[in-house]
């Protein structure tokens, strides 16, 4: 019997989801305006929006211990959509338990079910522990370097 369940987040789990989201933002030593968090939550709950969320639930306590956000999009390199795994977070005390792997596998399963051609994601270079898992699951980095130009200012 599995110790966790991966499922869609429920509308009444806003507080528990926000705690995970805040932990994710803190892990990346970043800040998130409250209106961005509120907008993300609304998007997650909107069945017409492409952003999706799955949570890892500890079966013994019912506590949310991890989350993954992802969305499909068109690609110039593929006929079928591809899926960007945007955010993945597991509570520090539960890391190494297979929760991160289970969350990624849930996204991969959704991609297969929906006919999306691939699942891809980014992480910071210093995120060595997570990169070890990612290398095992994917066979290693695709070798691309990420560049960003902030156009919001």
C-alpha cells in the first residue's frame, strides 16, 4: 500500500496549498506578490485554464506534502502539445521518500493520457539533490541554457 496519494488539489485546500507554495518560493529565495499567488490559485481551480495542479497527500494524516504545477502548450517542434512542468515542491521533512518522483510520474501519466509529446522542466544548477532525481527519471539534462529577459518593467 502506498504511503501517499497523488491527486488534483481541492478548492477547500487553499491554505494547505499556499503553505506549500510559500515553501517553494522560499526555497528559490524569491518573493511572490500576493496578487500573483491569488491569480495562480484561481487559474488552478478554473477547469478552462491550462495550468493544472496535483498534490501529494500523506495517507496517514491527510496532510498535503507536495505539489506540482504544469501545463500543455503548442510547440514548433511537435505536432502534438508538449507539457511544461513549471513548479515542483516537496516538504523538506518528506524529501527522499519518493514523493517528488510520484509527482513527476503523475504529470508524465497525464501527458501520455492526453497525447502530449513530452514533459520538460527547468531547475537551478545548485539544486543538486533534485537534479539527481531528475537525471534518474529523464536520463539527464537536455543541455540547454536558460535565458530570461524581464519585460514586466
